[in-house]
């Protein structure tokens, strides 16, 4: 009987440990980096999952509108973290911020038939610019919008802006090149895609990070585990292989 009880307690303890070694992470739609509809939930989600896996931690993902994703990670008892975010001052004040997962930047998409060149945001003053609601395009760009230096017409999805480019309703549209190229491949015909290009000049360069609420004591443990797993993933060469998979379109919808 004593042996049986010890075995039962052992099973219960082992099961509890397994439950404890799971982190629940919110995210949003930004393919090919993050999406519930694509391979491994996107490049960044794949990196996060594999980094935690190397440290013996499972990941459960939940996809929401971006503002809700942020709020759930900050305030909800059901979620521990969110992926992936820029390391701005507000985020650093409210969350623990991981090491860099990937890098991001913006370029301006436009029709090949539209002669476009720019050196500073002031050059864009009289140009019709498309934007996507609730997206942040870097502090300098957003400040120019608030100061009414730029004329930005918003829509609810990135894909709609490519259609507006083709229809001549806007002249340029900012997006990360990896994101934009994937969306164009997935949402436009080859003939339509061939009409669009982008300026090589980048702006709003930043990094993407996993963020974890400071209000949950266990999150410091999860943060340390993730950073350790990420280093192992990079040292193994698998991280670099994932970046090549991104270029090859493996994470496209």
C-alpha cells in the first residue's frame, strides 16, 4: 500500500511539473513572421517555440487582434507573454523584454510606373500614402502623421493597400519587405505582382522581442530560459536555416 501511494504521489508530482513547464503566449497576424494560418505559426513563432523546446518548455499560442494580444499578456492571468514587439520605452516599462528574435524595417511599396525617390520624410508631404489601422510605423513616421506633415489614408488590412496601389488610389505604402513580399505573393496574381516594387531605402529599423508581464513572478524564469534556448538555437545553425526558409517562402500562407 505504501509503495502504491508513493507511486501515485510521484505521478501527481511529475504531472504537475509538466503543467508548470508550459508557457502561454499571445500573438497577432503579421505573416510571414507571425500568423495562425501558416507553417509553424510563422518564422518568429517557430523560433520562440524551438528556443523554449531546447530548455524543456512547451509553448501554447493564442492569436488575437494586436491590441488585445498586448492587453492579455499584460493583464490576463491566462497568458504569460506576447510575441513579438518592438522594445520601445512603454513596453520596457511594463514588460520583461527578451533578447532579439529577428530584425525588422520598413520600405515604401509603389508601382513600377510611378517615379519614386525620397531622402527624408519631408519629401513625402504631397504624396498619397496608404497605411493599415493599428499598425505602428516607427516613431519618426508616426510623429510626422501627428504633425500633419504626411497624408496617410488607412485601411483595415495590408492586402487592401496593394489593391489601392494598383487602382491608383494611393502612391506608396510602407511595410517590412519580408512581410510585403509574402503578402504580394499570396494575395495578388503574378501579373499584378509584377507591377509593384519597393524603394530600397529603409526606415524605422528595429528589433522584435518576446515580452512578459513583470507582475508574474515566474516570468523571470521563463525569460532566462528563452534567452538561453535562443543562444543554443543560433549556435546550432538552425536559426540561420530558418532565416533561409523565410527567404525561400516556407512561411508564406
